[in-house]
């Protein structure tokens, strides 16, 4: 989405009109051709530029192609005015996207009318550097995530998305093995396919 298009969107859908819908954010309801077209374009844009989940870093593939997730929730009682803000939209894997994870929990601790000036209580996929908030324990089988420098945002993200659960750690370790093997052997697409199949078992 170009900057001009985003500006047009922001103009077309300022804060006030969102509020009159109360429970319904125009992103979801009522069905609207313009919004459907916008969402399609955003999805295409994100899938082109983003290969990993914005929250856990796992590769987006297969059944986990990625859902468009609002980093600051779009619920009318949260931050509906950021519904179409590009920096607020990220692809998330099906683990991080499940309603029991972030859901409509508030992710902004100090709000500002300018999105990038808000303070977030999680590690923001675009505004934060994960290296400042996470530490890794490199083990042969698992790659364990830890909070770095007592970062409250790192702590909150690990807690909300369950980044330290054994399943996530195992998946991350698999991906690391995958990329190490890939780098070592310069795989052909056919080998790549076999390796992918073997590691996803
Ligand atoms: Zn994820």
C-alpha cells in the first residue's frame, strides 16, 4: 500500500465514524466492497514482504499462511482509529493469532494520536528491535527464549504468545536446523522440499 493510499484511507476512516458502529468495526462489518478490496491489498502487501510471524518469528507457510493481526486491537473500546494504520498490521501465525493469546488485550500503555509515538507493552514487530528484549539459550535440541535486561515488553510478549512453551521452542529449533542445513549444502528445490517434509514431521 502506498503512503498516498494510506493517507486517503486515514482520511476516509477517521476516529469518529468508527465509534458510531460501537461493536462493529468496518474492518469486519457490515460487508463493504471497498474494505474487502483494501484488506486484499494489505494481505498481498504483507505476504510479499513478510515471511515470518511478527510475534514469534516462525516461518509463515502451509496451513500457517498468516492472518492479518492488529497489533493494537481494533475493538471499538481499544484503538479502532488504528484499524487501517499500516504499522499496526502484521501477519501472525496460527499460534499467535489464536484468541486465547493476544485477543483484545490492550497492547498500548501510553497512547498518542500519532501511532509511532504510542508506547507499547509488548515487543512491537516494527517499532522495536527484538534483540533488545529477548535473549536466546542455544541448545542442540531447543532454542529457549529469555527476557533480556528485565525488559517488561519482552516479558509480556513471551507471556502473551507463549513463546517459551516447549512446542514453540521445538518448532524454532527445527527452523534453525533447516536454515543451517540449507546454508551448508546449497539445496536444490527438490532437496529443499524433502528437507521441509522431514522437519515438519
Ligand atoms: Zn507466531
